[in-house]
């Protein structure tokens, strides 16, 4: 039996969350139990508007990247997009190619294929040089390609790196946008490569408006009850707040005694209610104030008619952003948020040909799930909007539509789970079989008949991927237990050149899920050993590989390595395999794994029998999308009566279907692979305590609520 852990939370915390954000007590209690109590985090569970996405110009290098791309457009330069071979790389390359094409850049793309190494390679650079190319944009790779980028630079080819992997100590000499770089400037580090591409595309879109590089100042001035004058101002560029100033004038004084003249010089100055603002400034500084003030209310009234009659003091009480971020609840912050929202809306309404829409967000959603990005912060908005539009057959992106149709999910409710199990592995098969260009062509092909052919080919490739994966598991599981013992129960290392390079990551992942220890799967191509590492229990894979690399006899064991905390890749000369294995065994002594969470269930809420109605599905839906760092909700109910039991399924693994009598409702439930529990652990008519998630069973187009039982205990 596993431990059921229901964390106690203060009633006051639940009531506060419920009241502040206008949500029901059950939702508030789940948020609190999960430690989601700050407004800036709750925001992304309650909102799905793109307004809450972080501004792409928060990246410190974004304006430089945009300017470099605009120069390439103006000068007619040849540009190469070099992506990665997995779903994140394929989708990010497709998104960038569409955006660069809309900008009328002379653009082409390339992905690692065949026996190409990970990341940018010299052969690709040489071929691009022959074409007369001058700018390479790497996406979902490049941050570790220091040598290759230096090689390109010697040939007169500049590089922009758009990546999201952990950066090495020595960065390449390039324009870099990577949220994991210490100086990135970006407030959220865990976005996918495709999300980085989306940010660049969004910034390029913005650059096509007259707001790009626009310098604006927002000014708020009011006379306080005690007669003093409160003055606040912010300066913005590309809708990012650059500086803020606050002045309080208690007695009539000269404006030149403050920093306001320098602060506002050269800026367009927007105010909310020009007459009231000027009166306050005159009271503070007399006739010295000769600023040209623009009353923003007139523009705002075109979007929000109701807003023009209200003061900023009134509006701050209606601001969602102020609710989620109390530190931004002042008048000037309210003004800034209104200004950004208005300008963002105007950019969306702009009629130029460079558009970003739900089809682009579908790609970002796929990438976030495929690369196992944490479903927190803005990743939730990406995936929420992506899955929502993918559920509408009229909005599904070309290419994905053909793939969905062949998998019989077109027009169905699309969730993060369906994408993770039904779509991503299929699209990923192209990269695993070292032909990622087939997956990319599916997303870029304009001819419907050709897309049909490509989607059929991808389905066939996925079947081959399954076969290779099954063979790899047969080879790997034979060695697994012995390897774990040899590595003090802390690591599993499989070395077998019969494992196909494309499924080594799958094998490593299955070893982790089976044995709950970090795992490596290593094969070889020619004289190079190529490995994949997957991790668990708070063990940092890239940090471990960095340590191993330094243990080499010449101070560098690997040819290359890199990745994320929980998924990484590496390569070394095959002749150094014994040295590698020896260093791994030595390093194991320093490995410290976190707690084994597989023996514990964290309960999100206890649902009494009388409240167990289909409405509970609405609560579960509100916490979608589920995935990394946002597991599905787990509920607990006590003393449910088993009304009926039925063993279902054919073959070796049979399942158990249960009907619970909940008085008001009959609840169907499934225990996957649990047929043996009937008569052994309980009988029909018994009362049981149940731990479960809720979902929908769809049969012949009809949806019915269903429990998926995680654990069950007979009431004695």
C-alpha cells in the first residue's frame, strides 16, 4: 500500500485566495495545497489571455536580434535557419521559417539528418558558404556550438543563437537569446525552443509597427488631501518599463529642483486626464511646466468606452494585473498596464501581412509538451490556447490536420495528455529515425495531396520507431538490474551498439520510469559513442555530465554534451568507453538522489460522497493543462460502496471496471491492470476508500465521467 498524504492548510489561506480571486473554495484549497498562493503564480492558472505573456523585449538582446534580421531583409542576405531534429526543433524551425518568409527574408532551413551530430556542424556551414550565405539562425540548439560558430565567423558568416538549453561556461561569439543564460533579462527560464522562436517572431511582428523603438513616458500627478502633490512617471521602450521616478512636492518649488525635466526630456508624454494632471503640476511648480501632454483617455475610449469616465484611482480597482500583482497596484502601474494592453491590441489589429495566430501557438504547445517543460507560468497560456484551437477542426494547422485525421482525433477534445501520447511520439519518429526533414515538410507543405502522403509516411515511420524501441528495451532490460547494483543503486548505464541511436532516449526514459533512478543509454555510430541521459528525483543531468567531462584524462572526456536538468545527450570517442565507464562508477559515490516519490500520493482534495457529481470534472478541467510540475489532480473519497465489478480486457493484462453507488450518482471507475484485486482485496458490496483522478470515457461520440483509480483500500 502506498502513503496517502493530504497536506493540512490554514482555513484562512483558502478563504483569502477564494475572496481575492473570486474562485470557489475547492479550487482555492487545491491551489493552496499545491503551494500556489502568490498572485503572480495563480494568474497563470486562472487566465489564458496572451496579454499575460511576457514581453519578448524583456530579453536583453531581443532588439539587437530584430535589428540584425531587419538588416538582413533590407540587404537581401541569405539566411539559414538551423534547427534540432526533435519535435521542439521541428516546430521552432517551422515557426521561424513562416515568420521570416512573411518578412520576405531570403531564407532556407536545415536540420541534423542521417549521422549528423547534434547542433550546428561544419559541413552545413561550408555548404551555406557556397550558397553565398551570411547569417545563420540556430534554434533549439547552438548554445554549446562554440567551435562551429567560431568557424562560421572566420568565413564571414554571423550567427544568431535562439536556444533554451543550459548554457556552458564559455558561450559562443554570437547574438544569443536563451532564457537560461544568467544575463538573458527574461523573467521565466523554462520555455521551449519553439517558445523562444515565438518570442522572436512576436518581436519581429512588433517591429513592423510605428511602436517599435518608440520612447514613451507615462505621467501621473494628483493633489493629495494634505495639499501635497504626488507625481509619478515611467519611461518605456518597446512596451517595456525602463525607469520609474516618484516625486512628492509639499511646498511650491522649482521643477528644476527635481529630476523630472531630465527624466521626461525627449519623450512623448502621455497622461490620463490632461486637465487634472496639468492642474496638479501647476500647483507644484507654477508656470514652469511647459511639457506637451497627450491625454491617453481619448485613445483608450476607442477600446474601452467605459474607461474614459473613470480616474486612474477608480481603474486600479478594476485591474486584473493589480489583483494578481499587488506590488503593481498603484496609479502609475495601472496606467502602464492599460497602455501596454491598448498598444498590444492595436498591434493585433494592424492589417499588415505578418500575422501570428493560433496555428503558431499550436506549435509552441507541442514543443512545450514534447520537451517536458514545466506547465507553470506562461507555458500554461501557450498550451491552454494551443490545445483549445487544436480541438477545433477548422483551426488545426495544415499538416497537423492530416496527422490528426489519420489518428482519428480530428474534432475531438484535445488535451495535453492526448498530444503527449498520440501526436508527439508520431511526429518525433521522424527525428528518431534521423529524417526530421520529413516532419518539417509536413508542417510547411502547401499542397494538400503531398501533406497526405507525408502524414502516411510519418505514421509508417512511427511503427518502425516502436519496433526499434521494443528491441532496445529487450536489450536494455537484460543489463539493467546488474548495472544498477554496480552503481550503488543510484544509476543505470546501458552500453549496447545494437540499440538504434534514435531510440536511446526512449530507452533511457523507460529505464527511469521502471527503476526510478537516473539512466544512460549508449550506442555508437562509427568510432563515436552517442548517449542519452534521463534523470529523476531532483538529480541534475547536465551538472553530472559537466563533472564527468572534467574527469577525462585530458580534462575533457566528451566530444560534446548538453541539454536540460532531466534530459541530456553526450558523445565521446568510442575508444574511450572503458575510461567513461570507470569515471561514471567513481562519480556515483557523489550522487545524492532526492526522495522516492513513487511510494506516495499527494492528495489534492477529499470529496465527500454527497459532492461526488460530474461537476467535479469542471474543477479538473480548470487545472489543465497537466504535465511536468502540474500533475493531474488526485482526489480522495471515503467509504464508497462497490455496486458492481467487471473484469475487462483480453490478453495477459486485464483491467477492473467498478461502479460506485454514490446515492445521487452512479460513478464508473477503472483500475488499469487491476483485475487480480477482485476477490483478493475486496468484493462487490464492500465499502472502500479510494484515491483517484477524474476524466472522460468517450464511446461512440458520447462522453461520460469516469474515475481512474490510483489506489484503493477496503474499509474494515
